[in-house]
C-alpha cells in the first residue's frame, strides 16, 4: 500500500444505520487501497475524528456535478465482518459523500478511476501500473495533472512523526428499546449475529444491557435466548439492518458521472 494524494477543503457526510448522520470538514488522504477522511477543521461530535473507506468495499460510486454547489463524490461502503470499528455501520452498506469545496477534480478523478480499475483487474499480488508508480515515486509520469485541481501528489512516501499517533474510541449510542444485533463470542454459533433489544446503558462506559430475543437458533443462543444479558461491549453490538439493503458486487463499469 502506498500514499497517492492528499486533498483539503473537503466536506464529508455518512448516513449510519437508523438514519443517524456523521459529518465533518477537513482533509482526505488516498492510498492505493483506501481513502481516509480526517475531520481536521470541524465535526458533528467530539469522538468523530476520521472515517476510512476501503476501496475494495466501495459500491454505487458516482461523481456528481450539480448546477448549483460544489462537485462531490458519493457511494456506499460495505462494513467489515471482522473489524469492530465497522459497528457504527450497523451491518449494512453506508451511504457517504466527499464534497470538493476548493478547485477542480481532474487530477483526483483520473487517479480514482485508475485505482478502482486496477483493484478489480488485479491478478494475484501483482500491483497495477499506477500502484507501482506510487510505490516508486513516479506518479507524475502516469497521472494527468489538472492545473485547477489542488490535490497534492505523493512523489515520496511520508513517514509518521514520533508522538503523533492518536486513538479516539467512537461511542456508538443506543436508545432504550432500540432493536439491535449481538455477536455470539463462544459456543455454538460463534461469530454469528442474533437479534436483541437494548435495555439501557451498562454498569461501565461503552457497555449496554440487552435482552436477547426468543430463538431456537444456535441451541437457543446457548441458553441465553429470551433472557437479559448485562454489560455487553458496544463493539459486540450493531444496529439492526435489513437483508434487502445488502447489494451485490459492483464493478468499475458501474461507475457513473452525472
């Protein structure tokens, strides 16, 4: 993985499960595998610092050029089944947008579509031409440079400065009575999700008391079905989504410009 470009003056928005919205203003960094937005200017809540969009998990991507207002890139990102950081997505693809408030997008778009194409056409571990150019510091030889696009290309790979690492846990809020899902951590059905209802906050921060709904699946959830369970960590819960909201695979040919 290699850094490709940096773009400032960005407004980010993402709709989480149950209709909640995250938004922020700042900068995004694009690598050969992901876009990471950092809310360096302002955000909707103190614990919202950044949002990662793995390019391999993006679908329904579209570049929008409204008559009034700034151009913006939109799409949906599928959550990870294994990364607890995906819990706020509620197990369903989340709509997102990146609005370009400063300058054009010609440089960014050219690289964006090339990287997506390489990801879908990649044969084994062999990187595509643009990925190789990024790793070798030759992006200026393969990327179209739009004079109106203020994106900053990485002609050399940056190194993290000592003492700059920061971790901020995102507090996923639930309401009493809200329907959710909890993952089975051990026994029959390990790794599967079952339906539950939120009863309220647990005894320690970041935990919730829940009631597991009646079911005969997984040996009645090892006997916990239709019972109250206290102090479940937020990382083991997710918002309840609908199976019909899970799209199939998407291709580069599905990208559209309007």
